[in-house]
């Protein structure tokens, strides 16, 4: 459909999971994609290029002001502009207030929340009217969850930051929305099981306990991100789009 034809997009946390699926979909829809991740995003870039798309991998710590500025600069200098920003990088610590260390609290908030602020700080000034920002929240940004204090706090912050950003930058023609996945078949989901010291079969069964009876796929979440990034959602800003198989319902 070429929904993002001639557009330039940044995807943070794009080496795996939802970010990887979204980077590939953006490229298939015509965008040139800059993939920022601490992990090596080279394999994703090669997949995109093999399919005829354009992409660049940037090793970056999105909690670093210097790295966030560099990612935006590379996008503009390599592809001539910036139209879409997908703030997707995120981590979790499945612990209660009595268990989580202050250092781990600060780390999760830095990756999940500070990164959104920093990437927006540098991306918005170079975006033209019609720009779109999508932030990855979570169903747990809209309700609470057990043994996930800092994750719930960080994703609630992302959801409300999205609303504030939408208000501040609507006059410049920039839309800001959040996508809020439920449990999704990504490496992070297995990492949660490991942190909770649960057998995968047991954890997976709990993740599937929702009306649709299964977890989501990265590609399903990516399709929702594409909708928010493109003109099909042109009258949406400040929205929290829930994509969770009916879990919150």
C-alpha cells in the first residue's frame, strides 16, 4: 500500500520483538528506517535491504541524551528528514516495592520514560507538519499488575506523557499517540517468566488468559503502530490505542 512512501522513520528498540516487526513493516510500506538499539540491529537491516527497502542500524543507548541526539541527526543526514518516530525501547523488572532496588528502578525509568522525552526533544524540532510520534505503552499503563511496580509506573507515565505531548505540539501539525499491547510473543515475555522463576508453560498459559485465548504477535502490534503512524489516523492525537486481545475488557 506504500502507506509511508517517501517518509523517514526512527524505531527505537528495533533489533527484536515489536520494534523489529515494525521496522520491517515500515520499510515494506515505503519508509526509510533508522533502527536504534543497544543490541545489533544489523540482521534486521539486512532483511529489509534484501526485500528492497532502506534501513540503517545505529547502536544507541536511548537513555543517553548524546545518543538520542545522534540518532535523530543520522536520520536527517542520511535520509533528508524525519516524519515518524516510534519510541518503542523498553525493559521490565518483575518485582514489588519491597524487592526492587533503587538502581533497577532508575534503570527501568530511564529506558522506558526518559528515552521518550529525549527522543521527542530532538525529533520534534526537525519534524515537518504531518509528523507522527507513536509511543509504546502497555495494558499495564492503563491498569495495575502484580509484581510489576516499576513497569506499571513507567508505562502509565508514557501514556500520560503522550497526552501532554499531543496537546503541546498539535499546533505544529505533529500527532502523538500511544499503542498499548497486552502480552505479546516477544523475547521480553520469556524474560518476564525467567524473572518470576516460572516455568514457561505455566507463564504462557496465564498470558493466554484473555477473551481471544492467546497472546499477540509482534506483527499484530506493528500493524496498529503503522495505523497510528500513517494518514489513516489523521484525526487521532493523544489517544491510547489498546491492542490486547480483550485482556483489559
